[in-house]
C-alpha cells in the first residue's frame, strides 16, 4: 500500500472511529471526568501508531481491533484510579477538644506520679522509654544486668499504676 493511500485510510479510520472511541470512553469513565478526552486521544493515537507499525494484521475487523484497544485502556485507567484510591490515606478526623484536654491532664498526672518514684526507677524509665535505649544499653549505663532493667521497668509501671489510681 503506498503512503498516500495509507494516509487516506488513517484519516478515514480517524473520522469513522474517533467519535465512537470518544463516546465509549466518555460513557465508561464519566463525562464529568476531566481525563476522558486525554484517554480517548491516547487510544486513537495508539491505534494509528499500531496500524503504521503494521501491528494490525487483518485477522479481525478494524472495528474489533479498535474496540479491543479501547476496552483495555479503559480497564487500565479504572484499575489505576482504584489502586490510587486504595492506597490513599484516610483523612485525619478533626481533633476532639475534650480529647486534647484529657491527654494534657493524663500527661500531668503521669508526670506527677513519675516525680514521686525513687530516682533509680525514674532513671530506668527515662532511659528506656524517653531515650528509647535497649535493655542492654540501659544496663550498661546503670551498671546493672539487662534482667534487672526489666525488673525495674516492670516494677516502676506497677508503682505508677498504683499512684495514678489514688
């Protein structure tokens, strides 16, 4: 097929199937979706490129060929959008003003209870929770065994629970 005849065929294909592709895309993803025109143009461009590269072998009608490309692109678009929605983080809810006050009161209560602990228990809690040191690191700093660190942390937690309940 000579170049002039091929260009005429591509123009005829565009004139005949362009509106069909645009209608199908608009109907599938919604006319209110701003992407529909871009997708339709992408499909038409893709069809023309495939025909120029002789990827259309004529085993089916040109309409079936275009329909298949259109369907696959629409499905890809929908999958891509649903994937984005699945991984989009949930918006954070508005903070409850009562929760903020309660958290502040709770923090003050715990801080007051920690001040009442003996220094050896305060220090182990400070290093373990605030400084986020491992049991082994706390043990080295305080010159005690890691097992002793665990015992002090657990005992400190029990003392805090008792002090807070009062």
